[in-house]
């Protein structure tokens, strides 16, 4: 995320819809966000209520639990995009298993944060997602990586990429947008976008969020990658 985006996210009031079937979790998250100056405009305990409230309230960010009583949280992301197209979706979960994390990685969400992550990581994830980035916080990334180990892509897939494409993938893993990648590599934003499209096609990935997660266990095979930072992009 650029410095300008960070400043904008810090100065503008962010509206959030909390979706979790546990009242204590909603209460705790609401108290945390209100303390941080983030506005909680609504709360839902089910997927049905989440879709209704998202359509009515159009929040900046929907903090969406993966497990809901009536439907899986991941499964409603597409519908959220329809009823609230301007809303960003941050998935949130306790200790999901590897299979669930694999679905999270392949979902069309804008990020993932673990419920047990530190408060500052949760708040930072919401602010970053609201500013347009895709985020997996440090502790959440570790949880996701361990859960995905059984599904980790083979190194041979990396051989499909050119040296430049590996550079771009590494920068995706560091959280850079197409514009930032262009600046880093001294290429145009359009060229960076074309590289990203080719990477997705060659690796059979659907979107840049999935590419960023793919980059997690591939760090040593990427040119110039330093994935210690949160994934944003």
C-alpha cells in the first residue's frame, strides 16, 4: 500500500459490517473498532442477514466469519459483490483446517485475518482492505501457510514463469499494486498488469489474491521476494 493510501485510510472514517454467529465475538470486535475510530454500521449472525444488511448499508468493509449457521461464509462472497459492489470483504476465522484455508486462498475475498491475531493486526487488516489492498497479516499468514502445506504448489509450476514474471509474483507477495510494481521494475502500469494476467494464466490461478498466497511458500524461488511483510495488493 502506498503512503498516500495509508494516510487516507487513517483520516477517513471506515464503515464496517461484522458478520459472526457468536455474540461475544461481535461484541469484542465492535468495542475494538469503536476504540480505533472505525464505525460499526451493522452486525449479522447469519449469511442471510449479512446479505440483507450489506445491501442496505453498503459498508466499506464486511468482516466475514468463515463458518456461519446457515451457509459457509466463503460461499456468499459472490453474492456480496452483487448486492454491495463497493464493499470489500475481509474473511475472519478462528483455527480453520487446511481444507478450509485452501478455499479461503482460492476465494474472491480481499484478505484474511485470524481471530486470534493481535488487535493491531486486525485493525490494520481492516484499514488496509478499506484502502484497496489485499491483506494477510503476519500471524494470519503463518496460520494460513501451515494450513496450506498439504496443498502447497509444486516448485515445478514456477518453471512456467519467466524471470520477469517471477519478479512480479514476488512483488505481488509483498503486497504491491500494479502501479507500485511498475514503479519498482521501471515498467508501465499496463505492462505490470499484463504480467499479472500472464502469471494467473500460467499458474492456473483465478485472481491476484490467490497469486499472493501462492507466493508464500515460494519465497526462495522468486527473484527479489521478501515476504516478511503482510500480503497486500
